[in-house]
C-alpha cells in the first residue's frame, strides 16, 4: 500500500440545496504537485476548504501521515503543516507585507513584538525561493502578483509542508504565471507537497505530476499527467469534447461605433501619464483587441472609457454621441456594456443576491419597476432565464448570495448581465479570467456572436492565444501608447511579443 501524506476518504459536504462534494476520495503523495481540475462550481475549492478547516464535512475521513485527524479550523490545519493560498487573497490592505505575514504568529521577545527577527526570516525565505518582496510596502500599494508572493511566504513562514494553491494564476500576467509554476516545482523538489486547484490545462501539463478531476461535485478519476493529453483531461472535466479553435466567418465591418481621439489619462501611481495621446476607432461587426503586458495603461484607459475615471485630454464618441464627460449610466443608455477587469470591485455587489446583481444596470427600467417599486416577480423570472441560458451555477439559484458563489460563476453572472443588456459596444476586459475551458469556449462564441450580430466588441486581454484567436484587429499598447496595429492573420505570437515589449513599433500607421 502506498504511503500518502494526505488522505481524504469519502468526503461529502452539503450546502442548502446542493451537494458540493459527493463521496470524494483524494490522496496526496509527499513531494508531488497534485492538480485538482474541474469546471467552475465543480467543488474544488470546497474540498480544499474542508482540508484547511474552513468547512466541516458531513461524512468522510481525513488522514495526515496515516493518522486520522479532526480539522476544525485553519489554526488546526496550520498546526498540522497545512497552508492555503486562497483564490481571493486574505490580506489586510492597510497593513505592511511584514505585518500580514506574521499576523497570528507574531514573534514575541521579552513581552514585545520582535519585528527584526521576523524581517530576517522573511528576507531569507524570499531570497531562497525567488519571491522578492519589500517587507515595508503596504499591501494596497503592491500588484496582485506581489500580493500572491506575500501569501506564499505566509505559508513558508509558518513552515507548512502541505501547500494548497486555489486558482493561483487567475489574476496573474503570463510572466508571473511562468514564475509561479517554477516556484511550485522548486517547492515540490524540496519535499513539500502541493495541491493545485486550476482549470488551465496548459499549467497542469507544465507542472503537475498527477491530476484528480471533479465534475458536478463528484470525482471522475485520477490520472498521471505524463500519460494523458489536454483533450482527454478536458473531456473528463466537462463530459464532452471541447473545441480549442474559434470558428469565425469573414467580418463585415460597418459604421464607427467607438471613436477615441488623442486621449490622455493620468496615472494614480506616478507623475507620468498612464495613457498618452491614444486614438483609434472600433466599427460595428468587428472585435478589436487592446493587447499589452499588464501595467502599460490598459486599466487606466478602460476606466476612462467606461466612466470610472476622468480623462486629462482628448475626446470619446459612442454611436456618434460625445461621452467624454458622460456618466456611467449615460454611457450604458447610449449603448455600452462593460465586463470589468475586477469582478469584485466593479462588477458585483457581493452581499446582494444573484438576481439583484443581474438587474444592477436595469432596475430602474419599466421592465423591472413600476411607480418606483421593484417588480420582484419580473426580476425573478428574468434572473431564472439568464441563469439557465448562461449556466450560472449556485446553491440557491436567483436568491444565492453572490459572495457564496465560485469565482467562475460570479464571472458568468457578469457576462450574462452585460451581453443580455441592449448594447452597441461591448467592452470586455479579461472576460475569461477564472473560467474553465468549457466556459471559455462559450464566452468566445458569445463575443463572435456579438460581432456577427453587427455589434462592436472592444476586448482587453493578457492571454496571447485569446488575442490571436478572437481578434479581427490587434492594437498593442506599450507604456501608455499605441505602438502597433496588427492583423492576427498576418502576424504571430513572436512578433506580437516584440511589440508588447516595446522592441518594435509601427507608429507611422494610424490605428483606425
């Protein structure tokens, strides 16, 4: 019989109206990277939350080093050498990096907090594992990639041997993902055991030794990664064959829907402008993608385009109307839909129900209110239709609190709301972030359908494959400037990468 460092036997976890984990068995070997693969809402995070003590299973047994254990809370888990990096980080934004890492295990010397001892240990860990952080930086001032490094160092600081990564690459840039996978591999080679929740097949192939697949709360099977293919894994995950190519007919572009002229947007971080004199058009019946390495002005430009931030200079017109100073609601009424980059900050009200979130942009329209009162029956009927059409999964349907839903299903809810709303321009920022391959296939089809229906689509993506496969035109942004306009049929990822890194430009060609 094989010795396992973790054995989860016949785990069953129920919530009102749903069995999240149905009799699941999972075994982890010492020194391996074990991927946990499944669709959004398949029960991956729930299973790991049971192991980490956030939830208590109704049935089943957990063994650590062969001994049956009771894990009642995360403190119990930490005492047993289990650490977890959550999909949505558990950090105090107004605390420093150092304060977050030692929170709960503060080193005390002669009755006083000894930060110098902690600082030395943090610096040693960061250098040893290639996780460079500044101990004195505030969490609110550092990038999400840096915040994730802080979460990993938190685990290493506590000397955890069993490391759980819950969707760790969902908010990272391609380079940060590459770095993280190397770090995970190095940790495994040191003898640490890693459980890696994901739905990105390329990452599983790159880093995992074995993979357990969940589907609708049940275990489909465990396979050796070296003996399988991406196609086989995707079929295990969703129960059908997945198309990795995007079928698009010839585009018939029409009138200009969005016109951007000489737009400049200030940076909140430094004195230089984040967006510098940007001009381009997006026409009906085309998908235009803004591509670039994260941090080159995409976020600031989208904030200005959608009304979240003011612009310093320039003009924007939507459907022939000047929206340069228009409110968010005015832009929505004229014909803009927006799938935001940060679904928690700008996409959802987490403590509202799913049905309330689905009408956030439309609650004041006659369909959903009369004489100032919400027509709740109409809201419920509308929400049920969208939930079914877009396969948004939650424990209690329309009345589910959005905070309780998986990240992928939160994203699906936003996509459903924005695509279903009447629009002429769909601004889609990282629309497939946090989605499984089946949902990604569906979203790409929706974007192409919008384009084929004569709508304009403005896509912002960090995923190079998505940029190349979905776009009709690519605008490359570098240090706040459009440095190239490319036809995806006439370029490749290598050339695109040169533009994104600033090594190549075609600024003499106007991006229209």
